C-alpha cells in the first residue's frame, strides 16, 4: 500500500513540475520551443486544461 501511495504522489509531483516548466518556457521568446509547443496538443492541454493549477497560476501571476 505504501508503494502505491508513493507512486501516486510521485506522479502528481512530476506532473506539477512539467506544468510549471512548460509555463515558464512559454514566456521565453524561443522560436524552436514556441513552434514545438504549438505542434503539441498534449503540452497545450497540460498548460490550459489542468484543473485548479492553471487558474491558480494565472491569479498568482496577476497578483505579483
């Protein structure tokens, strides 16, 4: 049971890290990354449709 819980927590942490890295990279004016992002529906879904995180990140950035 501990292994399953640890694996689930690991999955959530990795997803959040990927979410944050993608959001930071979107801000950089790198043409190669911007083109890759536009061609990747998975990356776009992670950034735009992640429940709670997307909304909270926008509010956090606007408040700063």
